[in-house]
C-alpha cells in the first residue's frame, strides 16, 4: 500500500490531465483506504455534537440499515456496516446519567437487529406502533376528510371497516384518490361511490375497461364470482359480503369482496373452514353450470391449500395429527429471514400431513358443492344480474339469494328527488344499470 492519499491524488491528477504519464489503474487497497471507517467516524462526530449540545435527542431512522445482526454478512467482521454498528455500540455503552443525550431510533424490521443493541442500558424502552384498528382508522379518515366537502351518503364507519390493514399513509391516499375521482366528474362533493372506487383502486389497481373480454369469458367470470358471493351469503360463519364485480382489475377478471363486521385478531376453525369453502365456490359454480373447468380458479386453489396447510402445520387444527406444529423456519438474517422451511418430522408424518390437507380441501369442496347445488337457481340469477350490471353490492346479492327482487321498489307516492346538483346525478348514475354493449348469452339451468 502506498502512502496515504496516493490513490486519491493519482485519480485527481488523471482527471485533470496533469499526470506525467498514463495512469493505468488504481490499486484496490487505495480505494479501500479512502472509504473504510467513514460510517464509524460519522457516528463519533454525531455523539460528540450531541454531548456538546446536551440536553438533546438523537434520532436514528431505519436503524436496521446499520444495526443488522452481526456475523451474517459475507465480508467477515471488518466490513463497513459492522464497523459502524460497533462504534454505535461503543458510544451507547459509555453513557452516564448526567450527559443528557437521549437516543431514539425507528425501524420496521426489529427482528433483524443485533441483540447487543436491544439490551437494557442501550435501548431501555420498546414502543410497538401497530397498524390502526377500526377506531383508529375512523379517526384518521376524519382528520383527512375534514377539509373535503362530503356528500350526505358518506359513512366514515363503513370506510373504516372496509380498510382493514391500512396504515395512515394508505388512508390519506384513499381520500386523495376519492377526491380526484370526484373532480374528474366535475362534482362539488365527494360521494360514497367515489370512496368505493378509490378503495378498489388502492387495493386492486385501476379498472381495465379497455381490456377486451369475450362474451363466453364474461359469462364464465360471472358464474365464478356468483359462486363466491352466494357462498359468502349462505355460509353461517363467513364474513359479510360487501361487493362482487366482473370488471377486470389488475390481474383479476373479477372480484368478490367481504367486509368484516368487527376487527378480527383470532380466527376460529369454523371460520377458516367457511373461508376455504368460499375460495372453492368459483370453481364449483363453473363445474355445476357449464360442466367444464377453467384456469380462473388457480389463485383460489393456491390460497385454499395454503390456508389448509397452515391449519394443519401451524395452528394444530387437525383431528388426526392433534395439537402439534410441524416445520421449523430457517432464518437467514443476511438474506432477510424465513427463506426456507426446515422439515423436522419424518417422511411418514409428511404423508399424513399431505393426506390431512387434502381431507380438509375435499371436505369443504363437497360441502360447498351441496350448498350451490341446492341454490342453483339463485346462482344463475346472481350471474345474470352481474352480466347486466357488472357490479352488485352485498344487499343486492342477499336479496337474490332469498328470492327477493334485485332492487327495492320505491313507493309511487314518494316525490322524486330534485336532480339539481352533482350529488343527485351521482346517485342517479348509481341506480342506473350498467348495460353491456352486447346482450349476454342467457344462462339456463342445466
């Protein structure tokens, strides 16, 4: 290795054209000499400034970038990240009670942090900020909609129930998309239909109205989604049906959306069984009405199988295998943890697991087949309505499932609402059926 700064001097002279001769290369050792130790040096400078300005608060965002578990990298113990972490540990370990420097850090990957960072004396308090629950989402939506003119039909509680898993930024994006949707239609207020459109767009992507779907594919999609929707209404432990549509979004040709009544933190076995049956309902509806199978149920079968395997291997819900867990996850911290599953059971147990997963799937398949066979006329009515309107809400599907008319008839004595504003035009548009450009092929009960 040459004298300090040799590599930098040669590089600067070469760029400036001042070198006496051609500069063929810069040694790797010179480059390392210029870079290694920068992170540790900056950590020392940070804490020196903090002690000079005490009392103060030092905030480190995304601390997992430098605080990841040591010994999991490929550069041994001398790579730059580990040197930075070591210096951070040294600075935090030397605190005295009168120094007046408080260290606050944030991360969304606490599972990969080095244990030395989390011991008492360094980080004494851990505050977990979870995603907001129903009450939290309702409050956040109230804040973001405070300055937005809302229509009378907007129900913040319904929106909060339908946005499970949304963080604050997601809810802000939802309100923004709803306002944009209303502005594109020259509305003066944001209606509930705009929020429903924004929620579907955030969850599943924008509508693909330009996608060319043949009449046969549209008919199969309507039957498929009708099977999901009808089972969601008829099965006793299923979540409440919110909406079903055959408008393509993202990679899906149709969608059936369920809305939980309350925030769920625990899932019962009967609930999971009904969810598997609903996932299989689309394929069963195709088989019952057309006598044929399509590839549209691929994702449904994958999710149903994964759910059944978790019931057997993780949640101990198997009658034959008992309250045991099978399979231990291999956590490779350098690669992000949980990249593989270690088989800690025998081959005989593996065969029993496969048999039990198949048993759960086939039992729910047969149960869903019996329900849809008995309600085949309602299944065909829901599919017909989807072909005409393209989207149905949960109340409309429930009325069709019980033999009631699709729409609630208004009394003739009621005066018509004056259509003098954008809000009324939006409601009239919602009531009007969305007719398909070509008359759909009639569905006959086979």
